[in-house]
């Protein structure tokens, strides 16, 4: 499968189907800076700021979206994650895969990224692969990670960091790099995973980083609060949790203390005890976030590491996760209601992975909005982070909440070349609004909707977060 015409299809008006949409995008959205309030970029890579060795390293290495597509296309694993093949051989296999990704978001993202970062205006396929690889490699000799961020106007970037992280790279960046604010994000998932075999080993690391010996629930919470304080002092203003669903099982502190002590003695807790423990620790963490005036984020719904063979061979995050069908509403309501009733509900963003939960999440977040707590249903996430998913999220939010207060897009990516996703989102947003205007369903007030587009693209996030 190859294209006869290899010229790009990414025009200035890509995804913009009306004149009003074009005006909104080009005059109001296009040049807005980017606040990326959740991603998985490496602060170490940004701090060291070394040029990438080649386009494979910058673009394919670690990108499980591309890995999934290559497996679906029948590419051998040695060309995806193997160590016996060269970067060029892996890139060549990706080039063979790209034409097969038509109507998958990867097809759009691939060509947006090639054009926005390298000025490459050709479709990637076997006949163009070597030229594109060489062209990008030449530019990557001087396009350092920080230059890649500046090229797409990224002004604030929040990484995802474990409580045990030293944050030494963030400290270095704060003192040595001011063009983009690189801030830590607090991700304490491992502190909740009491049922895993590795849990006591993790607690040993948490003890070392906090300086607090953990022998009880009180010690664990004190240790986590010490890390929250450390993160806050280093610029952190956001937390994040990756969960199946929010745990909200009834518990007493005495019960949870006994569960933890039994775990320290080597006893794996039951499923019910695990939920009690997670419910307690998550609630106490949420209270800490409120005290610090942080924004708490909850990414809910994946079923991870489905392919046990690849999990054993390669580890987690290799492209073997999918959408789960966990119940969400009852426990989410109980958790937020308890925080709200006790006046400790922080600004909150939730993200659903199951599209069947769109209306559920949109309406749930509307239950707890107040002057004290601003609740956001986050942008389309992961498998929903594509044209259809973004449009459905925007439309559902418009129907059941307030689009005008939406804080917009984030990358949630491990790739330094993923920032054109913000452009993708902005084009779709402008197209939806522009189409409604030309259909007569909204007033033809360009100044009003231009301001709305500016706010969703950048300004709402700038005002929402306490950076």
C-alpha cells in the first residue's frame, strides 16, 4: 500500500470546513501558547538537553501508540522493541506501516509532527522514508529538547513524578532554564498499591526519601505529606492518579492501620481490605492537595498490561492496555461528596477512558462546582484522543456543562514531538463552533467566539492552575 502522490494533505485549512472556522483558528487559536498540565516527558532529558541521536530516538522509541499500529500491521517485534535491529531498520518498518494507518489518528499526527517540527511536507511511506529520515536527522543535530518545546510555544509543562523522586532535574531547570516552566506533578499510585508483591520494597524507598520510618498508617501519611511539601517547594501544583475507578469503600482508621501493619508483616490483603486501604489513603491525600491549593487529576478506566507475555518480556507501558468497563458513578460520587461535605475538595479534573462514560463524567463534575472548588471534565484521553473522541467530548461538555470554562487540551505523552496535538484540538474546536455559526445555530459574533477560543486554547488553563 503506497500513495502515488506523496505531497502533504496538511494544508493551512486542515480540518477547517467553513470560512468562519478558518477565521477563528487563524486569528484567535493558532498562535496561543501551550500549557501542558499533564505529560510523561522526562525532566532528566530536558535538563541534560542533549540532541536526539536520530528520528527513531526522538519519535518512535517509547511511543506505544506507534508500537500498537506496527503490531496490527504484522511487523515483527524485533523491529518494534527489539535490541537486535538498528534505529533505521525500525524507522523503515514504521514508514511501511504509516500508509496502513489511514483514518487512525496516527496518520494525521505523523504528518502534522513531520511538518511542524521539520518542515517536511511529504507523506511518509517506503519511497520517502530515507529522505525524511535523513532530513529530520540533520535538523535534530541542533534541535535540542528545549528547542523542540520552544518551537511549539510551550510555556508551562507538568511532568509526572513519583513521590520518591528527588526532583533534582526540576531544581536544575528552575535555576538554569526559564523559557518554559518545567514543573513536577505528584503521582503517588505506587503508595496505594498495597496488594502488589513490590509494595514493601516501595515503602522502603519512600522511607528513604522522606526520612520517616513507616510502621503504621500515621507514619505512611506523614511520609506522604513530607513528599507533598517537598514537591510543593519545588513548584508542584498538580497531582495525578491513574486508577481503574475511584475507591470509596467504608473504613475506619483502625481497620486501615491493621491492614497496613499486616502487610508490613508479609500478609497480602484481601480485595476488600485493599479497597479500604486505597479509599483511606486517597482521601487523606486529597485533603493534602486541598491544603496546598493544588489541582487533583484522576485518570480513570484503563485495563492495563493485558498481554502477559509481552508484560513479562518487556514490562509495562508497551502498548498492551485497553479500555476497561469498570463502574464509576457510585464511588466517584461518594468520594467527592465526602470531600465536599468536609470542605476539603480541591480543584479537580477527571478523565474517562471508556467513551460510554462521557455523559456520566460530564454530569458528575457539575454536581460539586462552587466558588471554592472548580470541577473540570478533562479533554478526550488516550484512546479517545482523536478526531471523533475530541468532538464527542466537546459536544457532550457543551450539552451538559459549560464549554466556555473548559481548560482545553493536554498531551499526556512521552514524546517531545507530540505538541501538534494541541493544534489538532484547536482546529477541531474552531471547526465545530464555526460550523454552528454558519448554520445559524450561534450568533455570528466573531469577537465573542474568538475570545472563547482563546480562553479554551490557553487562558482558562492559565487562570485555573496555581502555577
